[in-house]
C-alpha cells in the first residue's frame, strides 16, 4: 500500500486552543439534547467543523432545516431517533436492510456534493498519517468529519464497522460487493474496483490482533496495528490497495472504524491504561484540520460510541 513520505505544510494557520490533558474538547463540547436552535453541541454550528467541511456552511438540506427549527415541531422529542445525542456505530453484520441503504444513500449524497472527493484528495496529500503513531488519531478525525458530512443528509446514519476479527466476517461484506461508486474529486475521477483475497488469507492477517491488543505501550500496540491496517487494504485489493484513492471505497470507512474501535477498546483496557500517543509540536496537529491529538482522546466528546 502506498504511503506518504513527506509532510505537507498546512495551507491555513490554526490557533490551537488551551485544553486540559484529561478533558479534551474539540470545540463542540459534550453532546447534549438539542438546544433552542435544535442543534446538538457537536452540530454543524461548530466553527472548526465548518472550516474543515466548508460544504456544511453553504448547503441547504432538509436535515439542516429541521435541526434549526426542531423546537417548533409538536412532539419534537419524538424525533430523538433522527438527531441522536451519540452516534451509535454498529457492526456492519448487524445492520438492517434499511440501515444499509441509508448509509449508502448518505455516502452517495456526499459524493454528489463534492465533500467525499475533497476528503479523498486530502488523504492523498502528505500528512504523515501512515506507518507511524499518527495513523490512529489522524484517522479518528478523518472518520469524524466523514460522519458529520453524512449527517448533513441523514443525521441518524453512523459509520458501520467491519469487524474482521470475527471469523464469520473474515470475507468481504456481501452487501457491499456490488457497491462500486464512481467518485469525482477536485483533481480526478475514481472508479472503485476490488479484488479480495481468500478468507484464509484474511484470517492469517487478523491472527496478529490479540498480540497487538495485549501490548502495554502505545508504540508497541500501534506498530502491529499499522501492519494489520495496511495488510487488510492490500487484501481487499483494487482501489483499497492505493492510499491515494482508497477512501473512495465505502469499505475504507468501515475498515478504519474497526481500527478505531480496537484502539478505543485497547485504550480503555488494562494493557492500554488510558495511554495516549506521545505526539508533540506539529506532529500533534491533525493537519490540515484545526484539531490536535488531545481532541481525539474521547470518542463521546466527538459525538459517537461503538455498539
């Protein structure tokens, strides 16, 4: 899998905000019930989110209109399903047909409005987000932004995770097999293709997960996770095997959601013991966005959880 060799200088100078090391606040605060404008604290009103996803500031979707006027709707509390306080990321194998179709619909919508293409091109840029300690925190912000873009159309849609640690899921998800989008970015057009390996090959790759999860330092945990991460990309093949285009495939986001879930599980378990990556200075900035490593320390503060 292709990796970045150099780090690109961010185009925008960001002002970093003072934060307590044990209480990361990515600028939108802990999610709560909708405020008087019908917005959660982690909604599109967050200035840093709008800077990271400019489309949110200009698009006019019905989800945005409902959110802004929700208190005027009789029995508005009955719409809790539409604007959940926490996004519940589910195992892709447990999704209903409706949940699957809504995820693909939201994916297609952010492709149509150009957001997905912009995210794909960012992944192609040199942010040193692979083969090092930045892999997990950088991609946590990447997933967060992708999920917020989905919410612009379907506020109830969360990124499913592909739990390839389970033997019954050590194959390409069947419901995605025929989903081969054509993604337009600001610089090119990408036609998603795949060539998955055998179930036995995937099982061999995943065999290293228990050892990684038993490591007692972040560096010794993330090193094998980096290898497993890249090997699954190569196993899927095609678009997923090329870092410059891989986010065009919807399975990319499900693969990285599972890596993120494993990191959160390790972090909260005895081996991880709430250790964070030792990133300092510019390495702690999740460029090109105005988020830092401390903003990645609580998934609840980012507005989601794993179920």
